[in-house]
């Protein structure tokens, strides 16, 4: 099982980038869709997983867990039952699906917002982990009546926002999870970062995720970087300059966080009001191979350099 390390801001570092040719190998065009409140068959699979863990049933639990992320070797019934204790109080609130990859959204009474991502194969959905992960934000979302443009007000992820493509980490393989495999990115949020005095746009902050972003949790996030920490991994934090071709990129794959200066491989179109369309297509040496297309709303804004979006 991969370590879930907290995201931290690192100093900017420069890494050589090799732009991948524009022809061929373009990002996938599948659409991200919203699941019903019960999570449909993904929500059903989650309840089946919790029941199998509670029964200490290694076979059934193993059939609902992705062997690339979780191994059942030497797991005792008592060990599995501990996971059921951590999951039994969660209620399914929906989810998002992108082809054969999907995320189920969960919440408990604290409230604690969590999720699990799964991949669908011939045998059905198989989750990346037996334990939902997330964070508590408190009960209240931001009051958007006074400042409707302030983030996270007016921020939207799928299906209004669409993200398609993959990222292949260049980190070396490890004994637990083996060589890295391409991660399917299918959700994201964009925010206009503005100057506090002039109110002019300074950059566009884009968060891209290899999982669905829960709208209930998004409504409680303080700033775009906070959203990236909630999404956890794999996640991309992109800060694009007004020219739409340069900026910085931070990528966290669950093992390490790398920050790059972008001079090639990024193309943004901001000609449509309150939208940003773009492509991130590059091979960053010793970091990852990025091939992602996105179409995101930018009606939400945040003062650049402020603590939370005030």
C-alpha cells in the first residue's frame, strides 16, 4: 500500500524538460460523469468491501481490492476487521466516474469527508485501498452571498470541468507496488489568482487530480493549495502565467513532490470568459510524462499571496 504523505510546499527547482511532439499520443477524450447519491454500483461495491472486511473474509475482500495497490498476503481476519471499524460509519454521498476509473465520496458524522478510488475490470470494481482517506473541514461551507466570486464560491469540478489524460511517474519501482503505471487524471478545478490592490489577474491556478473531487468538500476548502492537499495524490498544482505558456508545476505521486519551472509543454486558451482550456504535454526528466487536456471554469478567484481566499 502506498504511503499517504502530506503535501508540503517546496522551494522552486529547475529541471530540464523535453517537450513531447504534438502529434500522436494525445490525451484521452472520455468524459467525467457524476454518479447518483448512492454511488450506483460503485457505492454498492464499497458496502460489499466493508462487509467483507468486517467478516474477515480475505477472499471476498481481496476480490474488491486492486492487487497493484493492496496485497492480502499474511492478512489475518482480525487485521481486516480493524479496517471495517474505520469504515463502518461512512455514508456514501455520490461519486464521479471516468470510463473504468471512479471515485466514491463518503462522509461521517464528524463530519469527515473521505473517498476511495477504484478501477473496473472483468470482475467488477476494485478499490485502491481498504481505508477511506480525506479530512475534516467543519460543518459550514463559505457564505457566498457577499463575495460570490471568492474561492471556493463559483468553483466547479466535473462534469462542468473536464479533464482527460494520464501521467506516468518516472520514479523507480519499489518492492510493494512495483514499477509505476500511468495514472488516469479525470477531475480538476481552476482559480483566477488576482492582485489584492489592482484586482488584475496575476496567474491561473489549476489543480488536476487522478480522482473525483467531492463538491461538498470543495465548498469548505480555504484556498487552491488547500484543495490540492485534500485531494492528496496523485495531484498536479499548476500556476500558469498570463501568457499561457509558462509557469510552475508541482507534482505529487504519493512518494515525492517535485516542483518544475515550465517553459515548454503548456498551452492555455483563456479567450472564453470564465473558462480556461489547456494542454499539458511534456516529459519532465526524472519526474513524469504528462499528457493531459482540460477544460475548466475560472469564475472563482483568490487574492494571490493571501492566507485563504479573502
